[in-house]
C-alpha cells in the first residue's frame, strides 16, 4: 500500500514498481509504503529476479539507517509514522485494509528511484547524434540511456534498448571508419 504524507492512497499499487515510482514522483515525491507479514515473507525469501541473490530489502534498508520499521498492527505503528511526518489516522480504504490483513505491518518511508531518464541526445536512424536543426553531427553517436526519450515518457526497460542501440551505433561507427 502506498500512501502520501496526508495518509491517502493515490496509485494502483498492483501496477508495480516503475508505474508506482512515476506516480510517486508526480505526487509529491515521498510516500509511505505499508505491507503485510505475508508479503514480507515472500519478498525476503524469493530473489527479486530469478537467479539473483536473495535480499531482504526491508532489513537491508533498516540496517543502513533508512526509515523502515515493523509493528504488531497499524495502531502500534502510529508513533513512528507521526515522527516520520505522516498524517494520522491513515485513510485506508477497504481494499487497503484487506490487503494488509490483521497481522504485523511493515513500513518504509520511500522516494522514487531513477532507473532511466526521459531526456538525452537525439539521434538519427543510425544512432548518429543530431543538432537542434536535425542535422547529423558526424562521428558523434549516442546509445542506451544517453539517447533521448524513445518510450515517450513511458518505460519499457533499458537493457534491451542499450544492447540494440549500442550495436547499431557501433556498426555505424565501424562502417564510417572503414570508408
Ligand atoms: C536500479 C536500476 C534498475 C534497473 N532495472 C532494469 C531492469 O530490470 N530491466 C531493464 O531493462 N533495465 C533496467 N534498468 C535500466 C538499465 O540498467 C539501463 O537503462 C542500462 O543499463 C543503460 O545502459 P547503457 O549502456 O546506456 O549505460 P550504462 O549501463 O550506465 O553504461 C555506461 C557505462 O559507461 C561507463 N562510463 C561513464 N563515463 C565514462 C567515461 N568517461 N569513460 C569510460 N567509461 C565511462 C560507466 O561506468 C558505465 O559502465 C535499471 C537501472 C537501474 C539504475
């Protein structure tokens, strides 16, 4: 459950990390993340992506001085949330209450992280950078995260884009070099 400092939900949390990060950035840039014991158990035991090491990100955050805590229930969390600057009582709707359940509630004070930017260098079809008038700048190539917004303010992953555009720029540069 993701709440703003007024204690209200503002996003569909089921749309997952990138969409929630963007919603949070557009909604003041700071939020309270709450989750249940069941979610915590799953998140701590399973790797974030298959093959990667397991990491309890809640404990990792807490151990490094981040604002992360756990309490027996929402009422017991109140003093900490108050200290963090969240307006109480939190306005949890039925869906939020059902998802959190009756057991211990985990909490973290979060901000959106940057995995990718929407700015960057505009390139032509060969990956050659172009100037403001759209003219190619010979010998200057851009690829991956340095390229301008290919997703039009959305996010479809940066790794494939980096591989494809990096190869394209490399091939074009080699072709140019061999002339
Ligand atoms: C936390 C996080 C999670 C992400 N998760 C995903 C994901 O799950 N899936 C996905 O598809 N994408 C993900 N991304 C995005 C993806 O990782 C990037 O978009 C992608 O790695 C960009 O590749 P790149 O080659 O353009 O740049 P980079 O991977 O940043 O490579 C640039 C390299 O250039 C080096 N460099 C910089 N300056 C110099 C210099 N002067 N001289 C020599 N070397 C230099 C840097 O050290 C770096 O190694 C994530 C990004 C972050 C930050």
